C-alpha cells in the first residue's frame, strides 16, 4: 500500500501565494505520474495540473502562468506552487498518483482546503 499525505493548504488573500505538497510513502514503488485535482462546493472535481515521473507538466487553462507543478523523485514528493491566487481557486485540493507497486494502481490523498479571500 502507498499513502499520499498532503500539506500546505490554508487561507490566503486574493493575489497571494500558497504551496501545496503531496508526499507518497510506502515500500518498493515507483511513481508513474502525479497530479492535483480540486473540487469547489457544488462543482465537479477537475484536474488542475499533472506531471509525469519524468517531469512533463500539464495544466488546466485557468491556472496556466500562475501555478507550477513539480516533482522531487528523490523524496517522492510533488509540489504545486500557486501564485496570483483568485477567488475562484477556492476549493478542496486533492493529490492523485498513479503508482506501480507490483501492479499499477491509482491513489488519492485526503484533500486540503484552499480558501482565497477578497
């Protein structure tokens, strides 16, 4: 089994910055890809950014130029640097990983709240 532990959420004013972290822990696994999804109240969960183990990122259009996803393979940790935050970025952010540990499985973190205030 692999566990994903998120940290870094919180309350920030519009225009501010936050950095989310997601650490994967377990034994004898490799990361195929990781990503961040978010779900705002009354809305469907949407992909925010994903990154392969090799470091190729992809972003939803609404965060391009403001958010940066990165991965530290040595620490099995993914980061999401969020700058120029907007009210509409308010949501619960979930870490997601596709991991090979004998077989390929998908994992989700518990979610971390990001609230952007005016």
